[in-house]
C-alpha cells in the first residue's frame, strides 16, 4: 500500500491524526493572496483560486501513479501523462514515467481559505512509444476528484487506482516506428489535438500545458502535421521521417484565420428511451470506417441535441460528423436505404458555403439495442476466450448481424443468427479466431429485416458499449 493510501485509511479512523488536518494559510504575499495573472508565490507553492473570487498561494496538488503494460503489468518508461479538464485542455504540469513506470504531475484546484482543495475534476491522458494512446473512444478515462488529495508533509498528494494508467501494446513489430515532436506557438496552445496525416496513415498526439507535443508510433513517410481544437487555427508543418527516427522541432504557429460553424438537424425516431443526443466532429484522417469511430478534437462537440444544432469555432480541416456517438440510448439509424442515415463527411470551410457549413441532410437517430453483457457499463473483463454476447431483442427483426472488432478498429469476426422469438434478450457465443490475451475488443449487433430478398438494417447496439477484455489482462 502506498503512503498516500495508507494515510487515507488511517485518516478514516483517526480524523485528528497528524498529516490529516488542513494546513494553515500560506505565508505568501498579503497573507497568501496572489494574482493568477502574475503570481508571486514562494517557489514551492502555486496560485490557485478561492471560492470567493480571489486566489491564494498554496502547496501544489500532486498526482502520482504508474503507467503499466495492460497485458504483462510491466512498467512503461518514458510515457507522457497529462491531466485534462472537461473541455480536453491540458492543465498543470506534464509527467514522464521513470524506469518503474512512476510519474508525478501537479494540477490546479479551487481552494478554501485554508488552502484545502475543495473542487477540481480531471481525467488522465497518456502516450508512449509502441503503445496505443489512452484514452480512446472505447477506453474512456474516468474523472479524478482532486478534493480527495491528502495533506502530507510534501504537500497535497493524490494517488488512487484511477492514477494508474494501463496501455495496450501495439500489434506486430513496432521497432521501426518513428517519433515526431515540436511546439505550438498560438494564443491558446494547451490540450490541442495534433495529427500527422500522410500516406502512412494518421497518427495523433496532444500538446501539454506549455504547448509541446510528441507523436509516437509514426510509420516512415511524409506527413502534414496539423493542430485541431475549437477556437484555434494553425499553419500546418511538413515532416518526413525514416523508420525508427526521432524528429524534433516540427513546430506549428497560430494563424488569425476565420473559424467556421457547422450546423445541421437531428431527427429522433422510434426511441422511447432517449430524447436527446450529441453530435461530434471527428478528424477524417483518423476515422476507421469499419468501426465508425475517429478522434474528436477538444471542443468540437455539442450535447443535448433534439433537433437543430450548431458547433462553433471549428478550425479548417476535413471532418466526419457523427450523431448519437456517445452512450445515450440512441444510435444513428443504420437503414441506409433512406435519407439522413449515411455517414457525413465535410470540408471546413466549405468551397461553396464558406465558413457557415450547413449539412446537406439531417441525421436520423433511433433507439439502440441495449447491451446486456459484456460491456453494458464500461470495458468489462471476461473469463473465457469464447465469450457469450447478450443484448435486448428487437421484436420486429428477421435476424441479426454480429461483428467483433479489436481495439484498433479491425474486424476480427462476423456472424449471423436468425430471428428470435419469445425472449427478451438475444445471446450468441463467439466462434471466431483465437482472441489475444489481454486484448480489448468490442462486439456490435445489428438487427435487420428482409423483404423480397432486400435486407434493411433496423437498429444496432451503441457505438461505445459492448467493450470487453480477453483473459490475461491486468
């Protein structure tokens, strides 16, 4: 048990134990009061806001944890770890793991007058050479409440199971993959999505709180390196890398170009369990067609949509527009024989409409087939290499298509089963190629109707549910 967790256990029993009590106000300027725009705190303190609108010098809040291989539990050295806020912007400092896979980083928080953290919630983001980045669409990061940090001699410390990040190793031989790094000089440069786009594919990274970025695992080739986030325009940079090369100083600069708006309409039909959804813009170069998912830049999302929607401050680029992408009981209507059901790709700004981009047709969204197991609430370990999938029955179907994808969006198996009657749920056992130990997978089921030899899709399980982890993972 770590010292932080041990102290937490002791504090739960003995609330007066030394090290559990709050520290007194700091000895900074004017009894600890500071200006966040020009803080003059002692070197070992930070200037954090107080609930009354002022700010005060206080001991920093340190997150500490580990980055481990999801399959072998081995420590990963050289991984980059960031904390990000609800908008995807990087906050605090950046951690880099040592030989034990350990990292530390600091984050801001709202304090009370004694310097005790009372509000602040962040998620973690991690990248490392030869590993898939975290989080991904089907591997969400859970929020960490920094008000649970413990007051120790070194300052406020937070370590919990949520500060341990498990990364999935890339398949094949990654030794020939390259690395690209640089800095973004723009009015806002923290938490931007950075994408290297080229013939070798699309590879992603994020800027830290200082505007620096690293993109690991890049295939040899030539790339245009671009930045994406709501409210930010950048001039792309060109980069050519050889196998195994580390290319530095691929820097991007901000531009004062007009931003765009993307508007459209969502029509929700046959969905008694859902009345609102969300719409996101995924960078087209990162979009995996078979799995229908891609990387969404910070801020390019609008929620609580039940009809018309607008996404503002969209930077130039090519995007895939996805509706009902998150877990809300709704899915994009899979019946592509009718209007409003196809995947929509757009260019921003539009060659004809300019910076006011209007989608050519609305989205039809329908009720999802509810996932029962595995993965109804989040990624779920299974105890068999031939798991059984279960979902809610669609009473009007003539059959189901079942597909399984790995964590990289590759389809590994598909099957069909006939109509189901007299049961509230449908079950089907995996019978495809052997699953890799510790690999993350997702199953998807789609109901269909057949009339005069024409197959029409009715509904499907949700985009981000049905995720499971094969036996052998940490």
